[in-house]
C-alpha cells in the first residue's frame, strides 16, 4: 500500500463511478428484454438465498 499514491485513488474512484453509470445505463437499456426473458428469476434467486441461509443457520446443529 505504500506505493499507491493519490493519483491511483483518484483513478480508482473515477473508474468505479463511470463503471457503475455504465452498468445502470446498460440495464435500463435492456429492461424490456429482461422482463420478457427473465420473468421468474427473482423467485429462483430468492429460493437459493433462503436455502443457503437455512443451511448457514443449522450448520452447527447437524454436526
């Protein structure tokens, strides 16, 4: 970390902001397509997160 100067942090900050703006722009551009092709994906991802949470909660109980 001692070789990282303030210019590196400025570049990293600008890069992060521009990258996030590009992601938002690209997502909004394809929003109609996402609604057609990925209709049930939110429920599927939510189910995976719930299963992982349940496994995490009960991980010590089954050992």
